[in-house]
C-alpha cells in the first residue's frame, strides 16, 4: 500500500473534561469520590469517549529543590517544574476543550470551569495552576490515588466504553504510615487498569525506587518524564460505507469514524485507483466485484493504524420502462400528461403515434386528430440496453367544452414600426377570435400581425366557441430606437479659393451621411458641391473650394431611428495662401517591409502632394490627399512636399522612420531547438533513475525471517519460514481460513510496513505487524521476526 505523507489539521473542534485533584494533608480522605470530577460537557464523538484526571501533589516536600544540578533538568523547586508541565499540557489541548479544575486543601475549593475558546480562557487556567501553593504536611499518596481510581472506575461503569486517563504528578514521598500499601492499591484496581482506566506516572526526573518502578510497570502503569494530550489519546482507524452493496458506476460515500489526534489520513479503495487524502471521500467503482477498502491514519507521535472493509459492488441493473398517463381517453386539443416512472435509465424517447416525438422525461401532448394512438416510451442506459412500454390512447372528437384563451408573445425584442406576429395558443374548440390593442379592435384573424410604436401596449384576445367565451391579456413593452445625431468638423477655420476642405464625420446612430455645400451670391444661395460618406470613403470626404464667398455646409444623416441635420459656416476669400506641409506617418508594429499611411494635415492652398522615400520614384496625389508609402527594412528617409499655385513656393518637410527586419531563423525557433535537445537527455536521466528506484524498492519489499502464529486457544506457535524473493506470502490456517502477509514500501520515506490479512468466510481481519512484537489479529496471535 502506497501512503505518501500528508499533514492536515483536524477539521472539527475537540472537547474533553479534565479534573485536577490537588492532594494535601488529611483532606482527600474526607472528600467523597463524586466530588473528584465534574460532569463532562457536551462534545464531539472523539473526545466524548475520554476523561482526564490530573493528580497534583502539593505536600511540603514539593517545595524542595534537587540535591544537585545533575539530578534534574530544571532550576527551582519540584512544584515549579510540575506546574510548568501541567501548564504546557493545558496549552496544548485543542480549542473548545472543557476543563474543570478542583483543588483539595484544608477545605474543598472549586476552581474555574471554562470551555477554551480563546487564549484568554487558556491563560486563566494556567494562572490558576501557577497560584496553587504546597502547604501539606502529610501526604496520603496511595490512599488518595485509590479514591481517584475509584472515581475512574465509577465513570467507566456508568458510561460503558468511556476511557479514563489518570495523570499522577508526585515525588513519591509517602509519609502516611497508616495508609494502604502500593501493591494493595494496584491489585485492587487491576481489573480496570488493563482496559478502560489507564494510569500514567509523570516522574519529572524525580528519584524513583527500583522496586516501585517495577511494581508500577508490572501493574500496567506507564512511567515517563512528561506527557502530552496526543500521548493519551489512542489511535483507532475506523470507517463506514454508506451503501453496503453499491452499484457499479454509482458514487460510494466513505465516512471516517477514526479516533485520536490524526496527523495524516489516506484511503485505498482496492480497485487500483489512486488513493484519496480526503477525510471522508466519495468513490465510484467502475466494475462489479469484491474489493477490500483500507484506511490508514498516522498520529502525531508517528503511530500508524490501518483498518479495512470489504465492499461488494453489484452489476448495474438493466433499464425498465414504465410511465403513467393522466387519462387513456381524451378529446382533440386536450392535454395528455405522461409521467416517466422508468428505472435504471439514462436517456428516453416518447413516440406519440402521430409523427411527434420528445426526449423530455415528462411530457404534455395535444392530439389534433381523433382516433386510436399508440403512446410508446423507450429508455436506454449508457451500454445501449433498452426497454419499451406502450399504451393505446383513444382520441375522441372535441365536445362543446369552454375554450381557454391563450397567446404566444414574441421571444425577441420588438422593433418599432415593424410587423410582429402574435400566435394564438388557445385550447378547446374556437370558432371566433377578436384582438384588441390598447382598447381598440384591430383584428379578427386567428393570429395577430401588428406594427407597434415605442411604449407599453396592452394586448387582449377574446375567443368564442360552442362551449362559451374566454379572454386573455398580456402587456408588451416596445423600446424606442435611438435617433441619429448629426455632427461633423471642418478641416480648416479659414480658406481661400483652390483649397481642399476635409469634412470629418462625428455623427452617431447614423448609417449614411450626406453633405450639401452652397454659396451665397447676389441671386441667392447656389449649390456648388454634394458629397456622401460611404465605407469606402472612410466617412472623411473632401470639397474643393472653387468660389469665394460665405459657404454653408449642411450635413444630413439617416438611420433606423430617423434623420437629423447639422450645418457649419466657412468664409472663403479670393486670396491664395502659401501651403504649409504637415505630414504624420502612421505605421503598424511589424517586422520586415511594410506599407505605411502618410496622413496629409497640410494647411493653405494645396494643389498637389509629392512624397519621395529613400530616393525612390516619387509618389504623387492631387490636392491634400493621404499617401500610401512603402517602408524598407532599416532607416527610411521621407521627403514630403506640398505644392500650391505656380507663383507660390512649395513647402517641404523631412521624416525619418526605422523599420526593424525579421528575426533570424535560429531566434524564431530557439525554444523548439532547446526543447528538442534537452528533452531526450532529461527523459533518459529520469528513466535510469526510476529503474534504479524500482529495483531498490523491489529488493526492500521482499519478505524475510519467520512468521509465528497460533490460535488464541492454543499455546504452541506454528512457524513459517518466509521466502526472500517475494513481497507476498500466502498460506492456509485451516479449511475455512486463509492468510496473506505482504510488505509495502513508502515511496517517499522508504518506510517498510508489514501487514497480515486473515480471511475467514465473509470476515476479513487486518493488522500491521511491527518487528519482534506480538499482535492479535482476530482469533490468532502473531509475531513477525525478520532476519
């Protein structure tokens, strides 16, 4: 089994009930056992099964300092180190842990009872422990411990399944000669110290007699210098499957029910698919069969526990067609409702018998002709398996039932002034229709065709038949189309005869624009020019000013929303002005030779424009027109000249532009060349490394040594010599029981895990076997001893 390390925090809050018992002279013996603990608070499932009893010795000897610095790892009194360790324990319990503190001194003192939600609550508990003094004169150690263990036994008896953890902090200086002996106390509670109640003595480097240590360890009491919450929580792997026998192709939910502080968790579904790192994952088994799903959890102390469950996946069932109808005899035009009740299907098709079909799960159909019709439903699954069911429906001629008026409005926005069709969808027998729009009669046809103006309209349909009359009404909103706005700019503020005037169209909402230029004379206004803006003219037409006077230029624009006009005035004098060259070069970002646009923004009287690029043949254009000039790779020098009347000097301006050349072939294909060279080298190196890792992993995964196994009722072990060239060893325990021992290597940490699985009829037992340790797997006792 391949488990990669993955660290995650526990998602749900933990809660635990902790009682601190402080032992002093002649006090604990007087306190009733029920006062030693507080009722546990409501908590989640994991911490609900545990209680912590922390016992602190506050006798006078706890004020002593160690005899020498080499006998202890701390500076100060014994009580100082004990308080530090208890404070560290309280600081490490999870949030929402319920902690109840009780102090036994000359009188019973109840400490704070707090649910840890924030650091201020936790600090209050630590401060309380720090303030406890050591004032006792006589320590009734073993008598007090007996009462605490009695409290633990009562909790375990009152709530079966509850685990009680007792932490004992003392220097073991018992000066009560009348009290019970250690062996008597431990023997009295040996029945509970093995299972539900576990005692841990935190020695804190105190001097402990050898015979006392041997007595504690032989009585199932753990001895250590320090303890943390995660050390007290047993790690139990457990999970449930939502469906015991799922169907192939369906999603199966796995529910985590593990206990303890879990650092990382994995699921192996047993079908060869990648393992999941989720706490409660869902999985889809593609094929039927029996699979063994395993859950592996790792605690914060490195302990690893595995649980397994057998999942039986059933084949996907065949589709079964079934449906129910609202009636088997209906009239023409009445709705027939059919509800799909089929099972195990993915697609369906209805055949109504009148050349109409549907692929919807549930349908409503109207028959237009009387007669017998065969309603058929066909369902299929993804493999192509199908099932059919058919029912005969009798369609009778319509009776004189009251019609129901209904209409179908257009789904798209209505264009003002355009004819719109509104269809009749009335049910029942109808002989007469009447349409009204905004309270006015507009049509008596079955369907309405009408042109609506912008605004809100009320549409009403009245139908009449042998069974009576019915009406239906709807509201229809028609949005107005934006009217075009005429606007344009003149290319110059003042002009003389012979100038070329450019018009720049800035109108909006228009599809076409036209300009009419007229001059005011003695006889009146005389039209002298007319131009239109079309896409091929880029909406920037030009007018040659041929007559002196007051010019009026009127722009007319038209579009779907109507028409609009705008006008401007321009004074044209008879004096000729010298031309002024004002070119601008417009280029697009590119490499290599290209064609650029030389915009002519010259002023004055311009009759001809000439451009020379790199001493090439000149490019000419009449008036102040724009020029298309070719640009070569490298530096381009452009001489731009505009010419006016013969007696006026021309105007010239120089332009420069650098045009980059195309990239060389090796720069264009540098990435592909690098990839073609580096990729084979990297793939070859990776293949050699993977081959070496697989070879080393296979060698490490081989089993070796001896597997000893016996039934729990037997006393003699049966030894099996393991093969040294395979990672799996299978053998039979009896006629009904088979076993399999396999060894797995973690690909990241190279940690080896040896797992024994025992299959007895329908039961599967699985357990991880640490080297040279005896474990119980189901009804068998096993010990694995590798070479």
